[in-house]
C-alpha cells in the first residue's frame, strides 16, 4: 500500500514520472483493487450533489482525467502497455537506435567498452561482452517502428511522420485516449452545469413562449 501511494508523491517532471512510472504488475493490480474496494470519503459525500445527472458528470470527469493520464501511461509505460503488443515507447526506440549503431561501430573496430559517459553506450557491454542476434533484431525493429515516426541516424530525429509508412499501435492508443479524454471533459462541464443549476433551483428549461416559429405563417 505504501508503495502504491508512493507513486502519488512523485513529481510528474524530471524523470520521476508520477504514477506513470509504475514498473511492476503487482502495484498496477493493487491500484485497481484499491479503487474497487473504496468509496468516496465522508467530506465528498457531504459536498457532492447526488442526482442522476450529477453522478453522470462525476463519471465523465473521472473518465476525462484518467483518459489524459492513460494517454501518458500508453506513451511512456511499457509495464501496463507492453512493447511486444503496442510497439516500443519513444525512449525505447531511441535507446534501440543507440544500440543498433553501437553494434555497427563495434563491428567497425571501435572501442565502445569504455564509453561510460552521458550517452552510456558502454553499459550494454557491462553484463556480457557479446551481443545476441535477437538483441540486434529487436533493436532494429524498435528503431524503425518508433511511436513518433521513423528515427534516422542523426541524433534520433523523427524524419518521417507516422502517417507516411507506419502508425504505431501505441500512437493510436495514446491519441484516442487524449481525444476521448477531451470530449469527456466537455461532457463533464455540460452535465455538471445542469446538475448544479437543478440543485440550486433555477434549471427551468427553455422558455418557449417567445419562440419565433410560433409566430410564423404555416407553410402551405
């Protein structure tokens, strides 16, 4: 439980990642169990309006918030959204590109084993001195199937937009969560406004007495 709440205390900036940084399945399932078993706190039950439309607005608001959060989850997290199913994350594709060219440089005779600087390419050789064929294939696949477009050999820049020759499932999923999150937010504002007005007693509906069509000459 402490581990799960620890994610909430992280910064969303600077690599901390907030709850998007969750990296084990136990915490992901634990978070689901927490929300299934809990109910709104007493202060929330006292403050909230408990009508059907108000409840609809709360649900839409929650879907909106978590749609935006899920967008970040899809884009950055490969525990909840494994790369085997959705393609690599942006950082994974970038690292795969570095690895691919590390293999190339090593075969050309470069001494990359001592490269422990900011790029950290040498870390790939710290565990084993050899590189497995499956690692080469996977890194080449990830480099050419990045969610932000095909990465070229100049600093990991995306030189081809997704729609040209490849659209990552991760891109589709992240975009759909963001777009749906936005529309759910608009729906939340609409229904929340109606629920508040009804609770305050001034939701009377639209006055039709002065409707222009009532004073128009009938057609034929």
